[in-house]
C-alpha cells in the first residue's frame, strides 16, 4: 500500500475540459465534489492523493434536466436536492425516497450525487434505487464520454468502473412510469449509521400475466447487488416475497464488521428484502394471500412487524 502523501495540492478549474486535462496529466489526482468522502479519508489517514481537483467552479454540473426518457442529474447536485426536488419526486419517486435515507440532513446537504457513487462503498443507499430504475452513470475524460449502467458500475470492493483520467459528470435515470416501489434500510446502531442491510424493490406493470420484480441490495456483499424475477401479476404478496427472497439469497454474502456478523446480516438482509417487496407489491393493488383479497396498509404494517419479530427470535 502506498504511504500517505503530504497535503495535496488544490486545483480549482472552471471548465470541464480543464478538469479532464488535469485528471489526464496528474499521477494521483482525486476529484473533489461535495467533499464528504474526502474528509472521511483525511480523518482516517488513508488519503492517497497528490492533488485535489475541485469541481465547485465548473458550470452545468449542478442541474436536473428533464429528458425524453427521464432525468439527467448533474454530478454536483446535492443528495438533499434529490430528496426534496419536486421534479425528482414526481418522475422518480423511489430515487427521492432513497436519497432521503442517506446519513443525516447535514451530510445530504453537502454530499453530491456524483461523489456519492464514485466513493464506491458497498453500503451506499442510492445504488439500490438506481439499479432497479435502470440508471446509467455518465463518465467523461479527455478521450470522450461513455455511459455505464449502475448495475455494472461497482466492480469490486471499494472499486468502480471509473477509469484513470475519468470523472462522473451525470446520472441518467429513466422515468418511473407504471411501476410501484418500496425501500427498506435496517441498521444495528443509530438510524443515521451505515446500514446492515438495505433493499429497494420495483414492480413493473403486468405484461402477459407477469410482473418483473427488481431488487437492489446494499451492504449485503462486497458491491451493491441487483437481481430480478418474474412474478405472476395476480400473485399474493407472500408469493412475491418468497420469489424475491429466493432470487436474492444466492447473491447475499455479507462482510462482517462491528455492526454485525455475516449470519446476522444475511438474515437481516432477507427481512429488508421482504419489507421492500411488501411496500412495493402493496401499492400495485396486489393481495396479501392471492387474488381473493386486497391487503390494507394496516395489514402490511402488521406483516412487517411480525417479520421483524420472527427475525429477532431467531437470533
């Protein structure tokens, strides 16, 4: 491992071309967006950057643009804006919901959409939603622009698809039309702490008697995980939960840490999957036990409470 460097040199370019030129010419440069991740690395003594390239003066990175297919979100848009912006809440409500669960308001007001993804942590909340929504990351360098699906963006433990000389400039999120969704985040410590398990669920409109159930999983493997499974459109929520858990189970491979062991997190992960599916399936008009009856909000809440009770008894 490289030895920590001295205080990095700060660069403040005012054009994107200048940013790309700096990243292409400097040996160990790090992009500085909101700065929350950089501050953590500095405190931990593991910042291995000779230069910091600050994006705060670069125009057109902090906008949210309506497109023909959804939204284009600039890399410097804050997580707080993603949580509260009326356009985001209307076009991609799942994204707004999940961004609202990141850490605390102070962090969300500072951290940026691009920096959050580029940080590459396996416990991040936003990728769970972005994966099920089919979002893409826009990457730019002096060589040009390319797009990487969020489902393929995390390539290893704390590693992303960002190549040397590249930076995240935007995230493209398809509109959430004709689908329902849910999100669950479970922590063993404070509510603002990293999760032990998180899950986003999205259920598509029925096609030929089937709905696609998409699941994005966070904190349950060395990278965020995505799985999907077809579910009969008239299935009850119990069947949807069973099929979803069967699809998610094989990819759940938690990393033990102070927040819990691998078995603890594995069981908690299945609870998060169940909670997210129940929230998503209930809003499709699906039923608790099948086509014969419709679940109510109270029944869904009772089911989630019972699910958590079963998990605690099994500890």
